[in-house]
C-alpha cells in the first residue's frame, strides 16, 4: 500500500533544506574571488578535497607591451598584478585558470603554456583579445610566453606557479607518445619571386663630392617562391632578397626612412654596418606595421657593408630575407669595370626537409641549432642558375661582384668555379690594398667582400660556397661568358661535359 507523506512533513523538509542552503551559501561565495563570477568547478576526487583548498576560478588579464624592459613583455591589468611587467601568476591545484590577453600593439603575439597545451592563437590587431582557460591539474612552475619567434627570447614570458599536491591518480598527467606526422600546407598559389636580380644595382658614384642622400626602404612580408613548387613566408626590404643595394660616397649624409607595410604582422627595423652610432640605426627604427621611422647618419669610412633588420628575433628576420648591402665609395669612386653584380648568401630554416613541395614553415629551434634546410643566393634555391637571373658578361670584360652574407649563421667560402679572383677586397675593405690571385675567400655573416676578375674564356662559371654540400641545398649560381674561344688559355679535346660541375 502506498502511504502518502503528510503535507506538514513535506513543508518541514523543504524549510530544512532552505535553511541548510542559506547556511552554506556565504561560505561558497567567500571562496570565489570578488571580481569573478561564481563558476563552480567540480572536485576531482575526495582526496583532493581533503588535501587542497577548494577549487576556484583564478582570473588574470595581461596586455602586451613594447619598448619597456624587457623590450617585449606582458603587463598585468587589474588586481594584484596591475602594472607589473611579466607578472608572476599563481593558482592552486584544481583551480580553473583563466588568462585574458589583450594585444597592446599591432604586432603578432600570443600567449602559450606548453604544459597545459593552451594558446590564445594569433593576436594581430591592436586591442584584439583572447582568453585561455584550463584546469591547473598539477603543481609546479610553468612558463607562459609569446610563441612568435624571438619574442620569448627577448623576454616576453613569465611564470605561473601552481601550488598544492598532485592528484593521487593523475588523470592525464602524461599523454601517450604519438608519432607526429607533419602535414605540409599546399604551396601558395600567388607567391611571388623575391629574387633580387644580381644585375640590378645602382650606378657607380663616380667623382662627385659629398652630398645629402635620402634612402627609403619598405619592410614587406610576402609569400615568395623558395623553389619550384615550394613557397615560404619571406620578410624583405622592398620585396626582394637581398634588399636594394644602397650606394653612397664617404662623407655623404644619409637620411634613411624605414616604412613598415600595413600588411606586416611584425615590427621591422634596420641596422646598417656603415653607420657609426647606437644599433647602427636600429634604436630609432623599430617600426610598427603601417608606420614609418627615420634617422640620419654620416658615412665616415668607405667599404662594402651589410645592412639588416634588427628586430627580435634578429636572426629570424635575417633568415627570412631582411638584409642587403650598402656600398660607401671612396673619394673619386671605385675603379671602373665592365660589369657589376650584387649577390648575397643566406640560409632558410624550414620545418620541412629540403625539397619538400608546399608552403614551408619557419623552424625557430632549427635556427638556434644552426640546422638550415636551404642555402640560397639572392633568396631562392638555385635562383641564379635560372636563365632569368643568371649573371651574364662577355669574354674580355672585367667583372666585379659585391658579395655579402646575410646568414644568419654560416660563413661562406665564396668561390667561382673556373675562375681566379684577380682582386679580393678582403672583408669589404676599400681602403686596404686588395688581395690578388685568390681562389676562395671567406665571408662571415654580417660581412661582405668585393671581388674582381677578367673573363678570358667563354663558358659557364658557377658561383658557389666551396662548402659544397650546400650546393645540394640550393646554393649555386651561373655566370655565362660569351665570346671567342681562347685555346692558348683553355683547350679541351672532344665534347665538353658539364656533369662534373
Ligand atoms: Cu624585420
């Protein structure tokens, strides 16, 4: 038989529960920080509840900031961390941690914590924000940082300290190791050539006096062709690698303008080795996307100098193509020659192995380990072997090559197969008598040389770094010499064979 509950008893039970609920409620609210909406987080187990403080939601807001110490950082917004650079964050085991990041500048940033597998993803626009949320399920000190290459290295990181006991049974403390098969993004269909035509350089200065010169350079990030079927995101000056050759005279006053294209994701800048002054100009030219900076300098010493972007990670910006030469000619100018060329060497650090088809991605760890996949002259694999960009001259002409190394890491053992350098202006010095009759010359990263030789015999000559394994990673260029055979100097029997070189 069913026995009905008395209405009085039901009412008594309801009142009892209400009183109990009201009694508990203040305690529950107290456990949640005032500025956070109460959000309940279920306890993971009874044992935690005994050992740990009751889980709560811990909220922080960070804003990215440039130009402080360190030069790239997060600054706390609100609460105890307000105004602190890279503030130390804290939580207890079991807490829900919620971190909001506001982009304080129009530069690419994010916030990443590897151990919790969280990231805000790309924050590109000024005032763009994103929030990460995760359960602090293990104690320890964890680094939060910006994963844009170089940003963590210049100081864009801080620590999240989680205190408490590790759960008795870690639910997912360590994920099973799974072999990661990299997927390659398809090549960018409208990628452009970034190759700087080696014959494209300014005319010699000649015999003029010192003057004022204005130089405008634009930092442009582009999808460029690295090899057939392979594209890469380059950083450039004026869209080519290397950037334009700047040619001035000793005693000139140069007003240099750096514009950073509105489409850029990162700051860019310039350090010219021809400059005498802090940062070679980099201290005045850290330029946000869409902005322009300027400074002036006087050229005090003749020489062949490298310029490059000097925004962290500097090595990354160089590897991606931001370098060029500035030639400061002596009074009276350089001796005349028949042909001048402009060639620079650099490395490309991709995640994907050399020869991979598709759109390759930059590998910061590989750059730090100095393990490039590609070596290139003028920006792309084997670029100067293509008919479009090969060097061309005639027998009997004197050829001058301004050769520099952007790097960022590798010294070049520069050599032209089939030729001897008549003159090497060692280290790019134009005030030291040149070395004569040189087979191979060393050019360090951030260094340059000027070599000259007369073409005596027609044929194809090959520009290489005589660390010849690099030729198999894209480092070669052709110089074609046209004209009459000269059997007194070079003569062979039978058909010539190109296969050796
Ligand atoms: Cu740059």
